[in-house]
């Protein structure tokens, strides 16, 4: 299931630590402890090496005990942080022995606001009685504060501070973004009557939308979609509309999206099976197999397992019958675009009672301030611990350095156009519910016809 070669390489790297490793001169207590352990190791007879599974069990037990002692949260303190956290996952690929009864663990923890911290733990003790000697916050939402480097002379390891950690070049705008968004489409040649549905972007807690102008055929009207509250333009067209341009111009003020508090969602909607996102069956089998002994852990921990499973097992590739958000196609081919990645995740999550939902819009380029946009982009959210958690698994797959960031974050440089799948509208297409809606949906004689559509943008630049 997992990348075995990657695991073996990382395990070998961890094994290097077992011969010689200390934390850094900046952390004298940990440095002295490990130096003493290395000196003692020379005089000790060979001892049984503690397994990676035992180290994982040890750090999980330690976190669970401290969480119970502190009223449901795990405290983390280092030179710059005083945090109250909950466990997301233990990085089993980085667990390692530093020497007899001395161990290293790397753990993802989330604070009360939903920010994810990667914390390094140094532990001592035998299985069943391990305790932590020091902790250090290594990463914040996937961005490292330091890296590890080995001293060539004495082979010890030390922290190397990173002066700058910036995600801009990987397509992420953090904080806030502001831009004009242009939605354009051209009506094809029509021989008879036709109907068209177009999503209208709307404001919410994370995006402020203003529709500046709208060029559309006469007679268009706004309608509401039933389950997810989307607003749509509905147009009845004829041959006289052939070749006409549709242009919508928005101003968008968008802020970075993290986990946010929300009441219990409607389980009849967010645990439901849809036409192309079925639940149960093999999706339940895969989810339960991957979750394994974490089946009694929180939905947050389980969702991270499913997130990692898709990143590890799927490839972002546009060929075959991709782009429909078909979970079965994703499961069979292990390829697709963003729709397959997130549909597969939603099918797995809902199959183990984790509410999840789909949204679609466009991602605004971060490396330039105007021009065209390469089509739509979609993403997902899941519900755990009283919050909706944003995820973008296809981007986490393409840019593995941002895999932690995209578990719980959507950047500011995007616009959401619609939410949900199997959209039920009245009046609606003869073919039934619309799978999802980003580009215009045109129906002629009861069949969907693709429409030539274009997205572009102009970023507002502060003077």
C-alpha cells in the first residue's frame, strides 16, 4: 500500500541516528543527555533494539496520558510556543532509535485554531514506560522552522535554522488576496431551443464577492439549488442566441481558509452516496483497511490516514475518462484530476461515517498578477471535532512539500463558484441532477453539450 522503498530509505536514515545523534548546542539539556547516552553505549553490551511499532506506541501513550491529565488537550512548550494540542498523526516513517532506550519521534498536532504543528520528540525508556525528555516545534502548517544537518567531524546532528520559508512559488498565497475574476463563455451554434445553467459566485465567511457587471442574453433569471444553497443563472436559448458571449466580472476579496467551527452537519447529505461518489462496498473496505487499529481514534486522525493514502497511491494524470469526479474510476485507475482525488476521498470518508463535502471554483495563479487561468479547480472538506477541515489532496499530491499545509488549509488565491454534487434544481435538466457546476451546463435535446469557457483574472496590487 505505502511506498516501501521510501519507507526503507527513511528507516535507514533513522538508523544512522542510532550510531550518533544529538539535538543541537542550542538545546544543552537534550545535547548532554544524548552525548552521555552515546558514551554509555560504548561500554554497554548489545541490547535488544526497540521496534518502530513500540516507539509509535510509546509516543501515542505519552500523548494520550498527558491529554487526559490536561482536560482533553496536549500541552506543547518550547522556546517560542505555548500550545494546547490534539493528535493528528505520528510520522511512522521518521521514528528511530538514537541509542539504548533513547528514541526520536515526529508527530503532527493541531491547536485549538486548527493550525497544524510538526513537533519533534526526544524520548527515553523501555516499551510501556517511555517518557519525553524534550520537544521542539519543527514545522507550522508544513513550513519548517529548521532542518537537521550532520556535523562531518563528529557525526553528530544539529538544527539548522531556516531564515525564510515561503510557499509563494508553489502556488500558495497566504493571508489575503484580492483580484478581479472574469468568467466568459460562448454559446455554440443552435439549431433549436436549448437551456443553460451557470453558477454565480457568492460571499461567505472566507470570500467577499461583488458582481460588477454581467453580459448575458435577455430573459435570464436567478434560481436556487435545493441541497447546498447555490445560486444559478437559468437561460432559455434559441437559434438567435448562437455565438453570443456570456461575461461575468467579479471583484473578490478572499482570505486563507483554515478549520472553522460549525454545528453538526446534515448527515443525510454529507454521509450520502451519490451517483459518482458511492459509499460502502469496496470504499468501506479500503477505508477500514487503511485506518486499521485507528478505527477507534478520532475522525481527525482517520481523515489524515485517508488523505495520506490517496496522496501515496494516486497520480495526477489527465487521460482516460478523467474529470467527472468518478470515485470508481479513481479507485480503479489510481489517476485523475482534482475531481477524482476529492471524490475518492469523500467516498472513503463517508464510508466510515466522516461527513465530507465537495466544492469547485478556480485557483488564481500566485506567480503573476493577470492573465488566463488553466480551467477549474475543486477541493473538499471533512467534519471532525466540531469543525469543517479544508483539504486539497491533488495539490498536496503535486507538491509534496505542501502536503501538510493542504491538510486543513485552502490558500487565499482562489474563488469558490459552487458547492456539492448531484445538484437538484428547478427548472432542471431533463437528464436529472447536475454532477457538479463550474463551467456553464448547456442542454440540447436532453443531452449535455460542452461550452467553450474561459477564466481570467487581474490581481489588485497595493501601491
